C-alpha cells in the first residue's frame, strides 16, 4: 500500500513538473510570436514616418519654388499611402486575432496575462534589436 502511494506521488509530481515545463515552453513560444508581431509593427511605424517625412520634404521643396505637384506625383503618393494603410490594417488584424486566440486558449486570468505580458516584453528586447 505504501509503495503504491509512493509510486503515485512520484508519477504525480513528474506529471506536474512536465506540465510546468510545457507551460514555460508554450509561454516562451507565445511570447516570441507576439514579440515578433510587435517588432514588425514598430518597424512598419518607422517606415511610415520616414515615408511621410520624405513626402513632406518633397512637397515643401516644390512649394518653395512655386512648383505644383504633378498628377503622376500625386497619384504615386496616394498609391504609397494606400499600400501602407493596407499593410498596417492587415498587421493590426493579425495582432488582434493572435492576441484573442492566445487569451482565449492559454491566458484567461489576469495573472496569466500579466505573466504573458512580462514574457513578451522580455522577448521583445531580444527579437527587436
């Protein structure tokens, strides 16, 4: 009888340890996924700002010399804005859907979400250098 209890105690503790290891691996995997998406969003934001500054500089330079934008220049600017808007929207949707699915599946309590947020922040520093 004591041997059975001892064996079950060992099996139970190994199972708990195995689950904790799997939980940690899953947390790291999920945090890396979110960190990668957030890094991509930050890079896209920087790209948008750079392009906006380039457009403003071009417009200001033309304005100084009293030269209006040509139709092709306006069309090119509009095309660039449209592409950036679409990329931003797709990335935002992807981030939202990923977070929703992760929260629904693995991070339902405030404590779990706090742990996930902390792990994501740590991973972000590694992924987005």
